[in-house]
């Protein structure tokens, strides 16, 4: 492994294998061609042509969501898709625009709609040394069980803001009180586009940093994280470079932290590949 | 103006208007087609075809540099190019690789070879408020006279490292002693590709931050900067958004600083455009 291998893994998307999903003349997703083919059976909802899939269901976001959800239901019942039920994501052409529909989280990669998350780097200084709070994901997590994770991370469900999600997840996953999580500072975003078994992940992760007080330690709360460890930042970086112990996208969030805090330096042969590779354009 | 207008200005490069400059099978530059045409007169040094310009001068870097420099001499004498004489840049396929040749700084955009610089954000905290040291460039500067600038900025000449350049320029431009400039922290890089009158700027700026002590103020030294002002960071950002007062690429360095220090937040409509727009791939 190398640092940039993790960036390549998260950017495995190949445009030749995908079609745009259009709502009107705006792109709202990316369908792998095999997934696009499966939508031909639902001509009231989708129109599949050689170069695009068009959302043809009409109505307000609630009506369009119902129509798409019926398609998702059919695909779930045939075991093409998992269903999360407890969580839907807003689907819009761009961040901050009004949603066209809401989609079950399990169906997001199938349609390749852009998903937004928030990741929190928790760190502490001891003298000149920097330490990072690292979580280990529970063994029953649907995605990346047992893998190492940031202090807090979560997807931004429909109707929730970035800071809301951060505060909620910080409380649920790590027992961090709102009075503390509110002091987290936004520090950028990591973006990548990745093909997986289900389809295409077109992800944007808003990145926050928090320096935790000396008398604070996160505690597992909702069972999503099995344990938290305060690891020397240099050891974290070595483990990122040499292993796949971290969840695929957490490697990128840690690399971004390492660049911003001077743990990686311009004399590293991979430096420019890392700096420019963490922020895929949001086209 | 808007924040992302500055990013667009620095990324005006249009691939349809350029040909690769190749050394063997590696790309070392980008020639605008009109510039490529002018090289047909020098068949011992360059071979111009429909889809590429090949460096055909043979020998070690010193010999190749002399051959290319003779071409530069001819173009300078016909006033197609300026000459700097006092400064040459290494030309290599990638950062950290052995240079193929050294090129007069004035000829760098003509050949579209990648140029590297280092920019230092100097900041100070007063209570919860953040201030930035802003320089005003001298009126006799060749590029961007009278424009606002970072605390320190300079191109990385051949044979010099990033930190060497930073320490040298900090002393020369702002009278910052090495004991202080050594405490600057690397914080990433900004990259862009821009067409201008002379050709194509394919630039990478290594970005450093330094928190200056309360009893420190930079002083003009070599006449490159006319004055330094400690400005509230929020006022700096507003001036970036609303004006062209800053040197074109300094806007990007300040936006990168603002993202990393949480002065810009995810609820800014331009946030993702900014975060992903500051780091053009180094292909």
C-alpha cells in the first residue's frame, strides 16, 4: 500500500461505464449501465436511452419520491438492493439546492446520487506530539465492520444540516456533549467517486477538527463504535500508509488532516498527488 | 466578483488550444498552438508535429539547457519573450524528479512548464479574532504591481528546496529571521492552470502558515513589498470576494487558508466549489 493507493481506491469510477441520471436537464445521479438496464421495466418512472436515464415521474418531491420508492421496493424484493428504511437522503443537482426527491440510503449507490457526510477529527496535543482519537467500528456494521474510523462520522440525512448531523452523531456515537461538539471547526471537504458492487458512490465528506480537552475521553453510546483509542498521529499515518485497517474513505479524511497540520511535508514523494487527489471536482 | 470567480480566472487553460511538450515519452510542458508554431524555425531543438512538440536537443541537462536557451535568446531578441536572467527554473516531468533542463523564468509560460512557488500566510490571534499579514507589492514589480500579497511568496528557483526558498524569501522580502520562519508549518498546496498573454502558467504553490508573535512585525527589505498591514481576516476575505485587489493567485492561497481555518463554512453556497477548485490535478 501507499498513501495514494487509498485515493485511487476511492476514485475507481470509470465514466465509460455509467450514464447520467437526469431530472429535466440537470444531472442528479450516475447509473452504471447494468443498473440503468434494470430500470427499463419501469417506464412510468424512468426513460432509459442510449446516453442517459431520465426521471419521468411527475409531481412534487413527495410524489416523485413515492414513485421512485416503488421501484426501489421492487428491486429490494428481488434482492438487487438492500434497504435501510430508517434513513433517506435528499437528492438534488447541487449542494444547497431544493431536493428533487428523497431516496432510501440503501439505494443511493444504485442511482449514483451524491451523498454528503460529516467526519470529525478529534485530536489532542501532548507537548509537541499530536494524538488522534480513533474509533473501531462495531462488528455488526453493514459497511466496513471492525474497520478503524474517525472520532465521529455520519451521513447527512434529509432535512438535516451539516452541524446538526455532527452534533447528533457526536452524542450518539461518542457521548460528546453538544457544548463540546459545537466547538468543532470546519476545515474543508474530501470528495471522491467510487464504483462498488451496488453502483457508484459520489461522496462529499465535510471535514471538521476538534481539539479535545485533557480531561475528556469519548465513550461508546449507540453501539456503532466498539472502542476509542488515542493514537499518536504518526502511528495513525503509518497505519494508513501500510494497511487497509481504516474504513476506505477515512484514509482520505486522515490524509487531509495530515496535510493541513503539517504531518505530511512537500518532500514526501506523494505530497502533490495527495493534496490534489483528495478533492475530486463536484461536476 | 465572487470567491469562485478567482478560481475560474486562474483556471482559464483550454486543452484545445495547447499541445504537449514532450521529452522522450514524458510531458514536460504545454505549448499554446501559436507558440508551438514559432518553434518550427528551430528543428535542431524542437520537432513540431500536429499533436505534440518534441524536445530533440540531445545531451545532459546542461547541454539541453544551452540549446533551449539559444531558442529563448532568439525569441527574446524579437521581443516575443521577456528575459529574467537572474533566475532559472528546473523543468522535470514531475515534482522531485531529476530536471531535463533549466529554463529562464521569463520563458516558463511560453513553454508551459510547471512552476513551483511557496506562499506563507502570516496570522495573529487577538482574542477570538484572526488577523492576516498582507503585503502590498512594489509599483515596479514585473508581475502584478501594487497588488496585495501574502506575507511572503516566491518562485522556487533551480537547485532550491521549498523550505530553503521560504526562509530566503522571508528574510529578503519581510526581514523575518530564519529562527522564526523555520517555525512555519506546511499546510498543503494550491494548483491551477491559466492561459495568459505569454502562454500557459501551470503552477503549484506550496502553502505554509505561521502564527507570528505579538511583538513581531514584518519589515520591507529588498523593495519587493512596499508595505505590510495586519488586516482582520474577515476583511481580507470580503476584499477577496469583492475586488481584484489581490494578485490573481494570492486570492486562491487566502481561500485555502479560510477553508482550513473555518473562516468559510459549509453553508456558504460556494463552499464545495472553492474546496474542490483550489487543487487542480497535477496531470
